[in-house]
C-alpha cells in the first residue's frame, strides 16, 4: 500500500490552462504539505495544512489554491499556468508537524508547461 | 529564520571510497529537528534519518553515519565504502519544534563511479 500517493505522476499542459494535482495519504496523519522542486533541485514549502486548516502559505501566487476536503486529502489546483510553474511538486504528510516523526513524501508530479 | 547550507554542490567518487556530505544550519530555537533525505535518479524522496536537537549522539546505520555537533551547528553525513547505488542527490533539512515545514538545503549531488 502506498503511504502518500499523488496523481498524476506526469502532467504536460499548455500555458494558460488550469490543472489539478491530487494527493492522498493513508497513514492517518494530521498534517499535509505541498513542496515545489525547481529545475535546480531546490525544494521549498508551498503550503501546509493541519487538520484541514491552512497553517503555512509561503508566498505562493494566488493562482495556486490548495484544497483539503478531509485530513487524508490535499489537492493542488493551479490556474492560468505559466512556463515558470514547470517543476516537480511533492505532496507529503506527517502526524503533527515533525515533532514525532519524519515527513513522508509522495513520488512527485512532474509538471511541464509548454 | 531557519537556514540550511550544503556548501558542496557535487561530489564524484570512485566506488569504495568514503564520502562526507556537509550540512550547516541556523536556527534561533533550542528545540529543532534535523533530517537527511536521499533523492535517487528515479526522483522520489527517501527518508534517511531524523535527529532532535537534544540528542547529539552520532548514529551509524550500515554504511551510513551521521555526526551531529551543536557547537558548530553541523549535521554531517558520511557514506562509507560507497557504491554505485549511492548515486543520488542528498538533502539536509531542518524543522523547528512547532513549525509545520521542512527547510531544505540546496542538496549535494553524489556520483559514484564504478
């Protein structure tokens, strides 16, 4: 059983389109995250949710909107995609921050905007 | 503010050589957590170790070992007798106790040649 699963794994789309990436965790964790990894491999937090509440919104453009319908899911919707949005997006989860354990990462979604 | 510095961008070694990856961190908190993650060419993020700020014991896990020194704010990682399968990008990360995010270093790309 996959602990943190993201779909799709690859996403190629044109500029201006709207797309969503889905994330689900079956670990019973309270906290979920979205990280962005750019072309230089740098990993940066985008959003963090705890018990479906937004905890961290790290200066991400308004075109990015996370949605957490329940504790097990954290989806990422992106409007009006731009070339600069091309990156790998990682979903992650942990019990409550990382006080008790590490963050578990999904396999990543490689988004390519053309 | 938190900051993690991995000064080595790339390291190339021949199989069976030892390789040490440096990680220096900055934080104002007294309670924090340090991590190492591995990202192989397949792209997923693999958890290697988590260490809290009150536990300065060095740790060894097979060919991997970690040296945590609060006095120099460093959490270095050594791979002994490297193998080709160790080729990956290695990330050091930091989280404060009540923070719902990991702050990652820029990563060190390790290439092990046969």
